């Protein structure tokens, strides 16, 4: 998330439709695998043209830039599976030890 927040500062965000929370993020120079270009982000539908937002259920750098532009907390778009509260819920379930096989003698 920190990397996406750092890389999101290099985008210019324009607003498509405030009612539907649709944005356009344009990059001035390439970053890693992302080339120059424009990416459409829909915060309402949790989608981005890069595909990372909808695939990982985690805000990509384009989404972070759009959230910053609209003054929205991008943490609200992180899926519950990534939250520490959900990780700790795994340990609330009792663990059943594996059964040892008993050797049968004939």
C-alpha cells in the first residue's frame, strides 16, 4: 500500500462523473510495468483499467490517486481479507491436532 501511495503522487486526476465517482488518472512518465497513458477508475464499482483493483480487491496506485483527489480514505476500498482483524479471527477457531495413525499388528 505504501508503494502505491508513493507512486500515486505522479498522476494527474480528472473527474468524469462526481455522482458515480468515476475518474481518469493520467501518468506523465512510466512506472515499472505501467506505461504512459490514462486509466479510468470507478470507485463506485471498484474497478480500474489496469485490472489490479478488481483482481486483488486492493487499491492500485491509480485508485489511491483518485481517492486523494476526492479526499476519500483509500483504506475503505481494501477488502476485509487484508485487515488484521480478519487475520486474527482465524486464531479464534480451535485447532484440531492431526490424528496419529496407529499401527495394527496382525
